[in-house]
């Protein structure tokens, strides 16, 4: 049953993390495993099962008192039925009922950059647009809906937390990054609306800053805008990109201190 007075990290938690096979998502999985209450359960999703299992091993080394279950899923082709079944399957694997947890958390981390060679006026291929927004927006709303069907707050009385991994690109336009900026802006607004409509949910968007991952390598390799290419190349060469450890440490602190507004956003560079 819910223990409202316990802080975020002190509660027995069910935590679903998307895109946990590498980069920021993998680090979130490891740091959350280190900080979470014993007997918590983690459900990791991404396409690459081998890399998810590597994340699982790193988590178990960090904390042997947790359960971790990995499943391969392509969030570019999500169906509500499949996602619902997967959440239910994870509970069967953990041998737990939703009401056995004091807290249920979803970290919506999976994401992609989109075609960074295309300018805004070139964004006219419906199939391509649809594919991008299916992964970066629609799968997020579908997973949230299915999660709330399983973790029915009225029945479980547990705290339900949605953490959206967002970007500066949600609030600031960057050339050649139309897909990414639009997707992040829409995704962030979805969570603000969710919070506005459901005062009993805990919801916030975390913007991790520029972090050295495959995604930043992809920007440097493929972005059409010379200005963006130069900015990211300089940041990489001058070691100014954050590490995944640095940014996730800040997320852990934000959750510890609950230093966010429900439905709002926090950036790595915001004042504590
Ligand atoms: N790096 C940065 O500077 C930065 C800055 C701000 C925000 N962010 C955000 O942080 C999040 C993580 O990014 P990252 O930098 O860690 O990038 P990354 O290393 O490219 O990781 C992306 C993750 O998303 C998963 N993913 C991609 N397509 C998927 C699909 N179709 N189905 C399921 N999972 C999929 C990938 O797993 P599989 O390939 O195994 O499917 C991977 O685990 C993203 O939302 C990104 O927008 C990153």
C-alpha cells in the first residue's frame, strides 16, 4: 500500500524504462537500481535484447536486491494490446500484483533524431513523418494509457510517476532538427496535459543537456546545418558534452529532492 511520506527512493517500486539498451536509458537503469528500495522490479524495453541484457547485468552488479526483466520491442510499431500484454507479462515474471508496489514509474526515454538532413520546408512525406511520430510521440501516449490500465491508481493506491526524457529542442528551435524539435515539443506538452487532467499522477520532463551518446555522434555525422555540426563537434572535441553519469546523477537528485513542478520541466543546467 502507498506510504505517502516515504521519499521517491525509499519506496518498493515497479519501474519501466524504454530505450534502456544504451546511452542515457542504460545509465538511468543502473543509477535507479543503485538508489531504489530493495525488492523493486525493473522492466526494460528496447529493440536490442542483447544490449538490454548487458544493462541488466550492470544493474544486478550494482544492486542484487532487485528484479530485472528485459523484452525486445519495436516502439515504431506499437500496439496497445502488445504493450498491455508485456506489462502484464512482466508482473507474472516478477510474481507480483500492481498493488504489491508502493510506487510505479515509467521513464519514457526511447527516442530518435529523425532525418537531420531535411529542412522544415522539405518535411512533406507523410509516411516518413508518421514513422517518426509513431516512435517519438504515439508510442509514448499508447504506453502511458496501457500502463494506467494495469496500474489502476484507484485500486493500487500507489504513487504513479511518469518521467519524460525531453530536450532543449522542445522549447528552442534548431535548424535541420525539425523532426526532433517538433517531436520533443509535442511529447512534452502531452505530459503537461496528462498532469493537468490527472492531479493524482506525478509527471515531469527532464532535459538532460547535451550528452555524449550515439545520438550526438549521429548529429555530428549527418546534420545538414553547418552551425549545428560545428557546435556539437566543438563540444565533443573540447570535452564539453556531458557524460551519461553526470546527467543521470542530476536526475536522481531531482527525484530525491522532488525539485520539479508537476507537469513541468527541469533541465540539467537549471539552478538546483
Ligand atoms: N544525447 C543527448 O545529447 C540528448 C539530449 C537531450 C535529450 N536526449 C534524449 O535522451 C533519450 C536517450 O537518448 P540517447 O542520447 O541515450 O540516445 P541513444 O544512445 O541513441 O539511445 C536511444 C535509445 O532508444 C531506443 N530506441 C530507438 N528506437 C527504438 C525503437 N524503434 N523501439 C524501441 N526502442 C528504440 C534505443 O534502443 P534500441 O536501438 O535497442 O531499440 C536506445 O536504447 C532520447 O529520448 C533523446 O532524445 C538526448
